[in-house]
C-alpha cells in the first residue's frame, strides 16, 4: 500500500491502523476529548458556528473549534454546525447535523485517512459523520468512531440542511446564487487522493426544489473559483465512481482482484442521489421488504461537467490501490439532470421542503431515541392510509397502493403511547454519493490562510405553484376519535433543524393531541 506520508491528507483526519484498531491523528490531529475522538482540524470552521442543544431545543454550553472540547452532553442532547454566508455571519445558509448524543458529537463532519478495511475499490479515505458504532457509543467504556469501512446503517452520513437564505429571492425554476460553502484544510502533500463523501442534502429552504449542483474549487462567497477556473482541475476534481470499482466475482471482498472486472462504485444512475430506501426502493440484502411508497428508487439522475470545459483534462486513475490505471475526464461539477421515475413525483411532485412534508403516524417500537421509528400510516389529504398488504388475488402487495386505516385501528394506536404523529422527514432528505479527489493544491489563493479547498452546494429552485393537499386539508376532528387522557400530548417542541413547526397547533386542534406530537431530534 502507498505510504501515508506521500498521500494528500485532509488535516485533522482519523487514520486507521487496522491491525490494532487504534485511532491516531494526522497533521493538526483530531483531538482526544475525555478519551473520545472529536473531529476537528479537517473541516475549516471560519464560516461555521457550532451550537449545542438540550432535548427541549434550548441552547447550552459551548464548543471549542480549536481543541474540539465541548460542554458535557447527556442522552438526547444534540448539536448543529451553522454554516454562514461568507460576508454575513448572521445569515445561516445550512445546518450541518449528525446523530444525537451518545451516538454522535460535534462538529458533524470528520475526515478519515488510510482505512484499509474498505473493499471493492472504494477510497480508503472519506468525509463522514462524527458518529460512533452501536455497542461502542460515547457513553460506553470504549467508544469506537464510525469509519469509511463501517457497516451498513452505522450513521455514516452527515446532514446538510439547506436553509431559506439559500433561495431567498431566487425565481422559480432557477439555480440559486446563494450557495453553501464547506471548506476543508489539507496538509500540503501532493499525491492525488480520493475521499468518498458520505452526506445528505436536506430541503429546509421553504421552497420546492428541482435539483442541486455541487462544485469543487477554492474560496468562499464572491471569492470562490472552481477548480477549472483556477486551472487545477487535474489536482482537484469530483467523481461519480464510474468504472472505478472492482466487481467481486470471486466473493472475496477482503482481497479485491482487478481480474474480477471493473464496475461502478455506486449503484448506477439510481444510486447517486436518492431518498430513503426504506420509503422508495426494492427489497434486497439490507431491506427485507419493498419501500413504504414504492419498490423503485426515488431521487435524481446525475451528470458531470466542468465550469470551464477546456480546462478539465483527462486524468489517469488507479482502479484500486497499487492496481492498474485507466483514463477518466476530470470534472469540477456534478449536478442533477431530472427526477428518477418513481412514486415520489406521482405523490409529492418536486422535492418537498419541510413545510410541505406529509404527516405520518409512527411507532417507537423499542423506546430508543437512537433508533428510527416505524412509519405506520400517512395523511394523504383526505384520510389516514397505509400500504395495501395484498393484491385482490391475495398475492404480493402492489407498490404504491394504499388503503384507508380503519377508525378502530387509529383509535387503538391513539391509546398506545408508543405511537405519535410527525412529519415524514425522509421525503426531504437526499442521500448523495460522490468522491472528491485532492492533489497538489498547496499554493493558497488570495483569500486562503493555508492550502484549502471548498465543496460548494447549490440548490435549484422548482415550481412553487404545485398544491400539497396533505397539508391544505388537515385531518378534521371527526376523522379521529380521541381516546387517550394523556395530558402530555401535543407539546410543540423544537426539532433537528431548530425551527418551530407551525402545523403542530393546527393538528392538535384537529384532534391529534392524543398522539403525543413530537419532532425528530437532530439527525434521528
């Protein structure tokens, strides 16, 4: 394997020694705080303010961006890293969150270097959530951080909740000119190094979106220039992992063999920008049933380009570490080209903001805030409905087919404190897959303190004239019979995005208070 010292390392990264499973730091190493690892040094916090929140939404304590130290947290406490406009710290462009404590901790993004446990040709480096592995959370005796090679559903993705400031004044069907700039420091070494980015971009803009664009370059705000504009596209570019993976035909992922064949790192065009597989997607080795709304993935098709086309050369890229190489076109931009053909568009139209998210009835089956609840039914604008379990002939269910929930069943749920009403947040949250490759960018631009690069996220505004009947026609009191005497229901709390949900009082007035309305905690 190539020596670590010859690699371009994002500063402050976690470096994994697989043989001993010890976590050590790189340049400006991640700080060990109370025996636990906090990711600082990689993500430049000059335009970021990290806030801590109690479970009731009140702010408390502080976070030290230099050392990574933060005020002690207890179960249910959360954090948000507020990304501001380049010139106005009060203008919040995005809220970056991870999992609530003890699963996760500030800042929400860390870098991992040299994780040799990855397989099938995926990068041994990544930008990833500051979360910890189940059974080794922060309240355990030996916390273990999530790494590039960590197992499926181990909370790898950090969430970038795009805020209203990014689309303020932007016309319908137009690309925003108010982007989100995430800046990362590098240590100055020059070998081209790939980082898989584990993230979601979530629509809290207040407007429907028709897609997104991501550009890599340097600088922030008006001083930003793309890699192709700077003439460094061969040393700083984005990849969708096409033909960069190994097809594991010998079923031995621990020792990938390039003779097995070359494949994409991600799952084709329906694996690059998708909404929750649990809502939209086929059953597979990870999901025993089809998605709640559809057995087809929902999201966007994605393409690559360059801001200055002629400035993006062909690069020679190894398929795996120390493996053979092939040529690809470097690009500093990836962007959505249109929606995938799924029931998302049929039911909801263009990418929904929080204000238009449908309400669902959820079951907290394990009374554990660190796990996700089960979606039982949703309000379609007329009635509570649930998936039709069978076709007319009694065979498998038909995706996207729903039936009314009997009033008796709703009342039974209402009498059980494990059930509650909330927005179906995952219709807002888009999981995106891409790789950023960083090489010789050591020469700072005019507004850099040291070698840095910027990942710029740009929302594309959609059509705001599309109705959302599930929000216009709230459940009427006669649609549900209150059967619970629990006086604790109906509390309006602050959710993961820190914004009051104005629909909660209306739903409470509509007779839903007995469900114990509540919002998801940050990153849940």
